[in-house]
């Protein structure tokens, strides 16, 4: 892996592998570190054989926030998909990891905002024994993301387009 590549690893609370992919390091700004994936990038769920993603996308890894955000290029109908996670931890300059806490918030290109996987969060909260502070942080992240995706709040207001253009 070159120094321009970053292996992004999502794990579940029990430590099991959830998603992995290797993306390009695009840069950093006041929002955090931006990674990019051109169409055709391979994403793997767990240890399964990967699948090529048919649209370009950029990922924002904010500093000390309990979420990550993926900003999708056309033709993906979901414009922005946010995973509620523990804050991203850089294990090395070429690898970042976070715990996926099940909850997701997405904005479709139509402007519709949805909170997803609340049932999975409830189930895993019991199964994995999420600590009280983890639950509080996850719920605060959902509230923030829901409001931010409905408003004109950076970086969700279009700041990502600059980073997406860098992939072209």
C-alpha cells in the first residue's frame, strides 16, 4: 500500500470485522481528513469477497466526532450516508479504524433525511452490552447528524463537492 492509500476498517463492538476498503488520502481541512474512492473501488463486508462500488465517493473522518460521513457521486441516489461510530483512530498513517455503532443517518438526493437501523442498535446494545456513555454519544451523534443534514450546515452543505471533484 502506498503512502497515499489508507485502509479504512469498521469493526463491530465485539471487535469483529464489519467493512474494509482502501481509499486515497485526498487531504485535510477544518472538518477532518478526506479520503476518496473512484468508481470501481473494492469494499469488503467482513472477510467476504469484495465488491466493486459503481460510483465515486469521498469519506470524511472528523476529529473526535462520533460519526463518519460518505458523500456519494452520481448515480447513487443517496447523497450522504453517515455512520455513527466511535471517533476514528489512526493506527498508522495508512490505517484508520472505528467501531460501527449500527445507527446511520442518510440524505437522499431528493433532500429526504432518514435515521436507519434503530432496531439493530437496540439489539446490539443488549447483545454487546454497550456502556451508558457509548449510548449517550451515539444518540447525540444521531441528533446532530439529523439536524445538520436537514440544514445548511458545513460540511453537509456542499463542501464535499470540492473533494469529490479531486477524484476526477
